[in-house]
C-alpha cells in the first residue's frame, strides 16, 4: 500500500475543497466522484480528510461529501442544520450517510431532523451516550476550558496514541487532528465535548423516537475501548431491523485498523441499498 501522505495527496486530487457559511459558522468540506451521493461523518475530531481511504474506494461510482465540523458549533441543532445546508448547497435530495464514532451519533440526529433526505444509514464504532456519561463529559468541558491549550494538545496526542496504537498511520492522523484544532484552541475542543454532553443528557427523549426506519447497518469491534456494548445497544433498539455485524477485533477505529474489511462492508451495503 502507498504511504498515508501519498494517499492523502490522491484524495486532494480527486476531491474539490469547498466552503459554505451557515449562520455564524464557516463549513469546510470535500466533494468528489459521481453517482449516488454519500455523506461521510467523521468522529469527534471532525476532519473530513479522515475518510481518504473509503472516499478513494467509493469514487467515482459514488459521489462523496466529507465535511469538517466547524469548531464554533456549540449545539447539535446547529451541527445538523449545517449538514442539511451542505446537502442543499450541493443539490442533494437523498443521501447515504456513513457515520463513524461521534459521526454515527450525528447521523442518527440527521435522520430525525431530515428523514426524507436519508437513503441509508451506516453506523460504525458508535452508539448513543447516556446518563452514565454525563458527569465525565461535563468534566471534560470544564477541564478543557481551564487547561492551557498546550497541555490539552499533549493530552489529545496521548489519548489518540492509545486509541490508534496499532495503526502505522497514527502519527499522521494525530497531527491532522491537533493542527486542525489549533485555530479554535480550548474553546473549540470544549465545543466538541458539549455536543456529546448534549447527546448524553437528551438520550431519553431520543430513545422515545420515532427513529428513522430505512436500511441501516451497524457494525463495531468487540474490543472497542471507547464505545461500550450498552452504547451500541441503544442504537440497535432504535433500529431493530438493522443489519448488525461485529468484528472479532479492531479497536475503535476500524477504518484504520481493518481498512480493507471496512471498505468491503460499506461498499457492499451501499451497493445493495
């Protein structure tokens, strides 16, 4: 396989880099390919370039849309409204949605906000946070705001090295995350935790539904250190007819640890949907 930097260069050649102002927020996103559109929602780091391997595999048969999450967004409603605005700007009426980690949670919210715009849901290494996560996330917000940014950067690096310890490309991705978050600093990092805190605090209302009932695939690794079985079971309860798959191992970031398997599973489901 080519190096991560070579693959990133190919991604940038295949995709257009665009910007859209939605309210007070400046959205940056990548688009490429043709055919049926696929919205790619990354985890909490919110970097669209994180999808380079999947997007390359989907282009040109599919048209991919991979946004960065603006660090200024402080509520889930603003985030989802921004995603709908991106679809509008690109003239996309109906879209497959792939969400990884926190992106899967945002995909769930998008399917509630605009159910008629969703063609299928693919949710990987994700679930729904709940009451057991509220205090931890609240402390993350408070600690992030009270800590010098340089110390927070090192904490982010340490956490990501633990999450991506088996990936040869870990250091590249760590620097992508840190450099992207530099502009907004502590305030932007705190906002990313606020979104997750809002989800955890509002999970009871979310569970009352009704949930989107179209084609849904949920998959995870059984050794995921960040998303618990309970988190994933909440999603499965909302989508009882989903296609559910478990990898015997792979950790939290399956697209990095089991790239070929991830691409195969997603491509198969998209093609069938």
